[in-house]
C-alpha cells in the first residue's frame, strides 16, 4: 500500500489510521497477531521507525498489545467489570457471561505465609499465619488479571487443597465456614507496572501499565476475612461504576 507523501497527515498517522481501519473491517481479528514491523514497513513503504511510532500509539490507545517474544496482537473487547453502590463487584465469571466470553482461572501459587506489615495491621495481632493465593484470570484464553489474596490460615487452610476451578474462593469459604463478605469492602485503585514475572503470566511487556485494585474484606461479623490485590491489564478490562 502506498501512502501519500504529500499529505499534511504525517506518515505514521496514516499507518495508524489504516491499521485501525483494518481492525474495524475485521482484517485483523481480536486476539490475532498483526504483521511484524519489518512486514508493515514493506507493506507501507516506510521506515521501521515510522511503523514503530504508529504501533506505539495504537498500544497506548488500547487497540494493540505487545507480547514479549511473541509479537503485537489485536486486543480483545474490554471486559466490563461492574462495581455496585454497595461496593461489591460483579464476579469475574458473571462479567464474562455478560460479554459472551469464556472464563478460566489458573492457580499460580498457594502456600502458608507469615503475616507482616500491612497484612498484620489489617488482620490484627492474633493472625500470625495466613493462606496466600495467586490466581490468573483469563477470558477467551486472554489473560485479564492476576489476583493475590491473603486469608486467615486457621479458618481457610482448606484453600491450600481444594479445587478452585469451579467456584469462587468466597463460595468455598461460605460452604466450609459460614463466613460471607460484608458489603462496602475498602477498595482503592492505583496505577502500577508489570514486573518481569507478572509480565510473563499476563502476556504483556515488563513495565507495561496495570491497574491495581486493593480490596479489604470483612465478614458479616466485622472480622477480617480477606486482603486482596488485583493486577489488571488496563487495555483488556474496564470498571463500570
């Protein structure tokens, strides 16, 4: 494809708009890899620097995602995650169902750990041992977020062994202990960056921006139940308030 060298629109912008049009037309489908920088450079008869700038703009706008060592992919539709006035959030499975997407949960790590610092200030001095869970959530096979959670070991040690693929950990906790999360959990959201290890699991580049959602749940009696941090790929999800 030949670009217009005499146009007022910069060449990188012309490349950007043509790739956008190809995505809209279905030439590049969600979840598929677009041609490499070298291939696009040949296609548009421009330098790789020009192509790289167009790609970086499209990544920043949420159209594309770079996956380390794999190439650049068209983003899936963003998973809409509803947060109610009560402060409770829609479950991941329910959000996927609303979007017609297939959810999956992968256990990355689970172990007993000691309470330190912020964890001890939330759980209190009587909670020396905690259960640590690290889960990866995917929609249609695409990683959406990691969730790292802590629970009282004495009440929730069963989480170290139980199958977590068929129910949320809150459903398992209620089934085993009768404890349920109270409304209005303390929830804060900030921005962060993917570590090298997390980038590998989330299929993003190290240093890519993430949304960090910190949630502290009390049970129906007001006792500490769970401290959780979600590391969400912003290009693949959004929060609906």
